[in-house]
C-alpha cells in the first residue's frame, strides 16, 4: 500500500518516528501528530491542515508522515467494507507539489493521453490530497483560477486537504486570492489547524 503512495524518493522514509523534535518544531510536531491520530474525526468534518513557515522546517516531512498514517485508516475502512485485508490504497491519498499540479494541467492541453477535465477531477475529488509548496508555481490569473477551482471544490465537499507553504498570509492573498485563503483558514478549523513552523532550517541542521 505504501509503495503505491507516490512521493519523491527523498521523502519516502519520512514518518513521525524519525522527525527530530530536538531540531525541528516540537509544538508543530505534536499538533500534526494529534491531527493524524484523530484523522477519522477530521475526515468526517473535512478539516484541512495548513503548514506554513520558512524553508527546511520539516513541513513536507510531517505532511507525508500524516499521509502514511491516514493510508492505514483508509485501508482499515476498506478491509472492514470488503471483509478483506488486501487493499492497494490507490486513489485514496495523493501527494503533489503545487507547481507539478499546475504544470500537469498546462501539459494536458497539448497531450493526446492527458485530459484536463480528468486531471482536475482527480485533484478535486481524491479523498485526501496533499499539496506541497503552494506558492512556488508562477502566479497568474490562469493559475489562480485553476487553484481556486480545486480548492473551492474540496472546501465545499468537506474533503480533507494538507497544504504546505513558505508564504505568509499577505503573500498568499496575492498569490491565490483572498477568497481562497479565507476558505483555507475556515476549513482548517477556523485557524485551529493552521500551524506556523518556527526555528532554524530543520534540513540544514540535520545535514550540518
């Protein structure tokens, strides 16, 4: 099941058990772990998890750790439904960077095998979506429209979503629009699950 959860090689071994709270943000770690431990409640309520802060603070690490725990939740539910312990986990949890998402939509215009509507439906309807590094893609009216369509649908349908970003609130307003940011905050329990990571670069400390 985990092998079919596609994440970059660098992050495949990331989990809660190897996040170094001595070098990372311990407060943020506990809050993210609590979200994962109570995922059934958050899934039912459609709560989002928004992780903000500078580069190298472990946001992607903890987003992937959460996704792995939640795959177990989906697997257990499927096993319960089908009375089988064999489940691939395909299609339940998706990890993608915002720049890859936008580029994939652009590429679909010139592709004979990729279809924009199919891609958009996948991003809109995957039960649990992780969008990494929101804000690294080029900001344009077209980009803002596509991101709005995806995030607004997930907001309306109470589909849990994790977003990591290096942008602060002001930069997010200009990058994805104020209305999207307002929906993000509301979906994150009116800000309860919007976590700001603080400290020095976790990545640099780990490699230093």
